[in-house]
C-alpha cells in the first residue's frame, strides 16, 4: 500500500504529508512525482530523503504517453495511492483508469466555489466571509470529484492575500494528512458511496 505525492509547486503540502505519514500512517509517503524541474517540492524531497522523479509533458508526444511513463514508475514502486498536492495538471484517462478512486486532491477553497488556479485570490476578490479547504477524490474534471472533507476559514475584514494564504495553508497542512490517515485506516469509507 505505497503512496506517491504529485506536486508542481513549493511543496509545503508534500512536506506535511511526508512528516505526518512517518509519524502516524500505516505507510509513509514513498515517492514524489513532479512535472516541473524547478519545483520547490524537489528540494524538500531531497532533504526529506524521498525518491523523486520529474516528468515534463513537453518531452512526450501526448498526454497518454506522458502518463504512461509516470505509470511505469508508479508500478515499479508498487504505488497504490496518489495524493495530488499542488499538482497543476488535469489527470488523464491513463492514470484515472489505473487508479480508480485512488487519487486524491487538496484544493484551497470550499468547492464547488473557486475552482482552478488562484482559488484564495479568487475568494478574496469575490468578498466572501468564509472560504476554506477541500479534500476530494479526483475525476476527469478540474477540482470536481466527490468531496471527502472540508474545513472553513474565516476571511477577516482587513484580510490580505498573504494573511489569508497563511491561514488556508495552515488548515491544508492539517486537514490533508488527517483525511488520508482516516481513509487508510478505515475510519471513513475509502471510495465514494455506491462506487
Ligand atoms: C496548495 O494551496 C494547494 O491546495 C493548491 O496549490 C497549493 C500548493 O502549495 N492546489 C490547487 O490550487 C489545485 N487546484 P504547496 O506547493 O506549498 O503545497
């Protein structure tokens, strides 16, 4: 039951998943996959001693070939769960078909509000009083799969993007590892009801 994290960015969620997995989960995170050679997540992987692989989509003929290359590494490492943590790409049929209801994502809003990029900025610009964080199963859409858990974050009148980002990330770093722990240990169902 090995676990891989996919990340494109700074990797703060990746790091919180690795740390919590080592302390609490039945299995630690054992692999990082990134689509960006300059992703901060890669430096964190090196520091944390987690094997990491970079796959750049432009090196492949199409998305299926790109995902097939990733799949080969996942299978070599006997990966059963994929945790997207700031992986800014849609998952295609190759990976979805090989990992039915075994791919999760974290998103920095209360979905279905503010899907896609810059969700914290979108929430602030809209003027909502509450935003938050969502953990969900991944399907073929962007931030659209069945929701597993959510946590609200209050937007104060004087909130700045920086301060709101900090509060949202603090909640992310707790909610994601806690939700995965519950899934892996059978405390909550490990697939959407009826699937
Ligand atoms: C996180 O806030 C994550 O929720 C978001 O990217 C950030 C990555 O930060 N993901 C999305 O917006 C997905 N649509 P990190 O690299 O520091 O973990």
